[in-house]
C-alpha cells in the first residue's frame, strides 16, 4: 500500500468575513480574532506534533512577525496574498517576499482568498511552485468548478492541488462541511477520499476556533465554533493519524513534481 498523505491547512488571515454581511468590524478586531484562533489551533497541532500548511496573508504576518517566525520552524508558511479582501496581481510577489522576509524560509505555495480565480501565468511569474486555490465542486454564490480535475493537475506548467472533494458526487471536505456535518459522516467521506486518492487536502480558518457568535454571521458559518470545534479537530487528527502521515503541502508538491 502506498503511503497516504494528509495535507492539513489553515487560511491564516484577518477576520474580515463579517464585512460580507454588513457587520462592521474594525481592522484591529479582525486581527485580534484571527490571532486568538491561531493560538487555539496551535495548541492542538503541538499536542499531536503534526505539521500543517499556514496560508497566511502578509498583512497578518506583519502584525505578528514573532509568532510567524516560530510557527515556520514546525509548519509550512505559504501565501494567502497580501490582504484578504483586496487583491492586485503585484500582491502575489509582494506577499511572497514579505513572508520570506519575516520568516526567513522560502515560500513556495499560494492559496487565493475565498478561492478566487487567478492567472497561472501571474502565479509562475511571482515565483510559486504550486497553487491550492481550487475547490473542484459547486458552491452556490461562489463558484462552479465541476469541470476541473478533482485531484492534482497542471495548468500552464503550474501544479495545482485542489481542496479535496469526495469521489463521485464531489462533496467538499472543507470548513463548512466539518462544522455542519455529523462528525461520523465527515470522517467517512474523508477516509473514502484518502483511500481512493492516496491523499486528502483539508482546509479551515483559525478564527473558526474562537467564539464568533457576536459578529452577525449566518448560523451555518458559526455553528460549532470555539472549543467544541477545537475538540472536533483534535478528534479528526487522532483518527487520521491511523490512516496516513501528515505532511506539508510543499512536501507533497515536491514528491509529485516531475523529475
């Protein structure tokens, strides 16, 4: 049996999601909530000594440079562009350079905020080796990517590592599923995907693991937040450890890259 890989990732960012729902949240509060969440997941990752990929905005990293340097010693720091809600093509290079300046380690991966489209030509020009900005499913109001490959593929010479979806119906295995599905169902779909594909790529946000009840978000986005969700993450890592090895997305990409 080939070694199965578990790619656990978090989009480390300013908590600006309430702005989408016309709830005013000052920039300082966005950062505070994001940092609270990062501290929360850090305890679980350290407990299990598993590596994760932290797709981080340069804006967030600039606020907490010491934390990012420390985290870079055990985890992969990848780019989530410069700001979470503002994007220009030049931010691709600028964010990579700023993250490398802060952490002192190479930054090779990209995930666009909200999985927004990005030109692979621009990603290549900015010096990235892989992109993980695809959720190959249909999310009403966001995107319909049923036409794209479900697993790793190349586009214009760039490796693209989609977030995992289940075989067949392409049920997304991402943060909303994790908090809204019964745990047994999410685990079943994740294991089915891991055994079929040989790897699974999961993504969450640190701010989910804090109390976000007061920020005007829809119930389906704030259900099972804070401590209960941290407990569920702890349980998921425990269960997945029995099925495969946790590795960073960069390590996975390096193993998949053509010789």
